[in-house]
C-alpha cells in the first residue's frame, strides 16, 4: 500500500473517530434536577453578550462545584447544541454552533448549564441570555503577539486568525529577521495591500509594503500607518520611541516619544512628503488615521515640554498630554489645511491617543489615559467616543478598571475589537464588542478559543488588532525574505521629520 493511501485512510479514520465522539452520550441531567435561581459562573463571561453570526463558539469553563457538567445552547429556531463532560471545561460542536447562529441571526439564545452534585442529582442554573447580531464581523483578525519581557523582541509575531474557526496562522515572526515585527496596517480591509515594520540589529530597520502578490522593502523605518482611501499613499508617524522603568508600582514600564512627526509615502512616486503642519519641531505627533472620505486626517499631538539637550528620560515625561487633532486635505491638489484641536489634553488633564474613525465617518473612537502616548501600560486607560456629527462625547460602557487600548473597526462599522487587561491586570487580551446604530457598545466577547484554559497557558500580549475581509496574501517566507534582503526603495523622510525607531510593546 502506498504512503499516500495510508495517509488518506488515516485521515478518514480520524474523521470517523471525531464524528463518533461527537455523538457519544456524555453525562446528561437526569433524575432529580434542582433549579438554581442564580446564573452560573462562567469563563469567559457571556451574560448579555452580542455574538457575531459568523463567530466560532467559545470554549467554556463552568466555575460551579460538581462531578460532571452539561451545557445546552438553544434558540427560537434551529437545533440546539450541547456539550458535557466530567471536567468543567467544555467545547461546543463547531458545525452545530454555526447552524444555530445562522438560524437565529438577529434573535436570542439561551445558554443553560447543569452540574451533577457529589451527593447525587443535578442542579440546573438560570439561563444565560445571549443575542446574535444580523451583521457579521470581518472574517479575519490580524494581531501582534509578544511576550511580557521587554528584552525578547525577537519572540514577537504577527498572526492571522480566522474568526469562523480557531485557525491561527503565522504572518511573519521576529525570528525571521532576528528582531522585531510591528506596526501593520491594511488598505480598506484587504489582505493583499498592507504595510508592516521590522527592526533588526542584523538586517536593519525597514518598512515592508505589500501590494497584491509583491512585497518591497523601504529603507526608511516608520511607525504607525494609515492608508489613504484612494490607495495611492500611506501616512506614517516617524517617532523616536524610548522605554524606561520605574522602581515600584503596579506597572514599572514606561514608553514615550522623544520625537514625533507625520509623513506620507507616495506609492507611485516612491517618495515621502510632509507638511509643516505635521512636522513642527515643538510638537510630538503620532497615530494618524484617515477619514473614509480621504479629506481629513486625524492624529494626536502634544507640545514637547523639554528643550534640546534634555537628559533621557526627561523629568517632564508625566506632563506630556496629547490632543486629539485633525487637518483637512485636498486630494486633487495635494494641499493641506490647518490643524484643528478636537480635544485638549491639557484642558482635560488626560492624554488622548489612537483615534480611529468608523467606516461611515460618524464616530471617532480613541483611548485616553493620564499622560503619555502608550496606554497599554496604564490602568487608567479607557476607550472614548465622539459623535463627529454633533461633536459630543458618547458614553462607552465596555470600559473596566484595567487598561483598555488598541482598537479597530469592522468594515461594516458594527464591531469593535479592542485589547484589555481586565482578565488579570497583566496581559492584554482581545475582546469583540457589538456597536449598534445608536453608538452603544454592548458587553464584549473574549476572542473565542476552542479550550477555556487556552489563556491560562498563554503568556503573551495581544496588540494592534486589525480586521480584514480577505486573508493576508503574502506568505511568512516572502515577508521574512523582504525583511532580510537589500532594500528596494531608498526614499528618505523630508527634512525636519527625522529618523524613526519605533517600538510597539
């Protein structure tokens, strides 16, 4: 028998075993079943969560005493799904879950948990209420994963997750360039057009530009980017980022910009251009974001409180508070207007960073914290929301007493993915929240994994999530080679913008 035939037969055997396993009866509530008025304690929390109709089921851990556990999820339409076992961690069947969500899009689900008591009999807990949205979330989520240790930059990787399943694949890893991979941004949710930064003492710092099936490297490393909607240019921040440490406190790390300006890379002409309004030496500029119409650039800026020759780190580091700002742009003439301040960091006593405009152009989602430009290291960091139609602030109900940061919109504007340390106060994890037409964010769902204990054994942070509608077209090998080979584009930043040494831990 040929090796190929053995492999085919082995695959069939595995599939049959899996199919039989899903049909084997596990412990089920029977006999005397006592009703409990309280809802069960679950990880992750699900009460009130709105689910995308195309999301994989979360692995559940039932934190109630017992010798066996059973969970049933049912809706008004379609067949219910269930799982049971003698351990509190349960995984729901993927195919049945997909059919149930599709049948109940726009409707309600009830999750019912039962636990078998050690003395005999079962306890059934009050149902947990879930909703299923009509609007799907973009199928793919691209994010960066990195360890909590600041010195292990080569252990960082950028990954792509298929949200309809649990499939995660590597986009590019720091070991491929013997350094760090960071700062990725996509054009219009397309996995075929994006930029990505690399930093390496061996191969140098550069920016990779993927356009269709081709990847070129720019000799100029730049930071956080945003594609103009017409796809003809990418606007980047050019920052000198430094990291230092406190001797005490819940968070001992500090990240700040010593220099910051904005520049646009013209793809056709392969050159960087800027505006005096975006590169004033007395300001630190960062986190650019184009509005959907391509006529307004949002960004943040802070007046630098120290002068030339200030020792590092500057004593005034905790006085740096960023404003939310915007500037008009005329694509026909490539001319800029004047900077307008939307929210003053000095007046608010807080720092405003990372503006992201919704696809319909109505909402501006940002993060605020007590000072500085790096909210992931600050428990005070919260999401904020402005209705650009009225200019008023909108309450954000998903904030916790831990750090919230790094957020992105779905292409239909109905989903927000953000990172948070709410689970343990130590590591950032990703959460998916439904954003309704009235500007309300509903209770978020932790990024689902097949097993509930997945995060218990994962000692990495998630950051810079980006939702995309198609998979990343470039392979990890292709991107790694582009990060090591000689750079093809020698474009330099304009005078006054300065060199970039960007990190995003």
